[in-house]
């Protein structure tokens, strides 16, 4: 099992990768390999692999469906960089079908901040994207919109594990919800921009010298 993240461009610094890797290490008891796919490994303290393609921002996530040499034959759990882990996440690593988030604002759409991708799944997502990349990038609102176009019947994390995965903006304005294991900071603010005590505990302390 691989737990993967993607860092392209300079929107997020290496500390985001390092803190995510540290948070995973503190909250997983099942054997796994942590891997960052990146265009710049400077400052990374985890295993990394050059991404091999150049797509901006969220579109780089579609590389997870390409038969990358590091991913072939492996199930992959993908986590966005702006993810704060606050409790055990072994449930993410259980063998399962393709599983993705239900969008926090639009419940009939997908959110791609957390995905489990079984070995060999989704090549058509990549192939159809690369066959007409420009048209897809102009015609769809990001990777998760394209994934929804290609896969209509994905399993949804919130249906499988209610209350385990929450949104900072939607669910955490009065504190960390009881029972939460993962907090998604989709968009702004990002973890380094907030002063909540629990964020400092779980994100900053996960790698205190990052």
C-alpha cells in the first residue's frame, strides 16, 4: 500500500509534505510506503519521485491514474497536502474499491482530497484526459469534475465512515468535531493561516522542527 501526495509548483512548501508524512506516521499502524510525486524534491524528508509530466495545480492529481512505475501493482491512498490528521486513519488502508470524497459543498459531486485507488483502476481517466487535454482543462472544473465525468458510481468516504473526515470550513468553526480523524483544508484558510489550538497540536507538533 502506498500513501501518496503530490507537490507541484510553489503553492505549498516542502513543510506541507513533511508535516503530512509525519502526521501519517503518527496515526497509521498498518505497513505502508509514503511517497511524494513532485517536480521539485528540495526540502523533502520522505521518499519522493519526479512526477514526469507538467500539469498545473489540481490537474496533476490525474497522474495517479497513469501507470507510473512507482505505482504499478500497488493500491494507492492519496491525500491532499492541506490535510491535517488528528486520529488513527487505518481505515483508509483497508482493501476496497475506488473511493473518493463527497464534495463538502455539493453532495452530488466528488471531492478528490482523499482517494483510495485500487491497483490497475482508472486508466481510462488518464487516457481520455491525455487524448484531449486542452479541451478537458477548459471544459471541466478541475480534476474531481473530470473524475466524476468518467466514474459515476464511486464509493464515498462519508457514506462509509460518517464523521471521520470533515471540512475545516464546514465543520470546524466551533472546534474539532468529536470522532473526526481527518480535517480537509480545501482552499483557504490553509493550516498555517489559522490559530486554532488543535491545529497547532496536530499539524505543527507533528513535525515541530519543520
